[in-house]
C-alpha cells in the first residue's frame, strides 16, 4: 500500500474536496488543515491524504494538477510513501 499526500495552499477547499470525490469516488480521502512556509512566507495549507496502490499515481497527479491550475499555484508537492503492516479493520 502507498500513502499518497498532496501539500497545497489552503485555497478553494470546498471545490478541491468536490473534485477529490470525483477522482476517488469509492475510496477514503482525508483533508488536514495546516500551516507551512513557501519562499519565506507563512501560509495556511491543505494536506490531502489517500492510501492506495502504486497504480493510483495517475489519479493523484490528476488531482494535484487540478489544484495547481485552479488555484494558480507555482508548485504543489506530491509524496508517496510505501506502507508496511497496514490493514483496514
């Protein structure tokens, strides 16, 4: 299993959630509000977390590019971390 995360500016949260529900209609997605620093400026951030498989990369990137374009951002961070011993109970 892969833990996917998208780090972005906290902007247009409701529209991002609506789009994420379309990209991941049958999976769970978690949204965290946070605070980060971009080029020395503190900003409110949104972290989107999705547990899936390696083949989900296209869908994750689709969501990240939607956010980048919709919010007119310079960059968005996407991370993938392999999970071991994880299970849904």
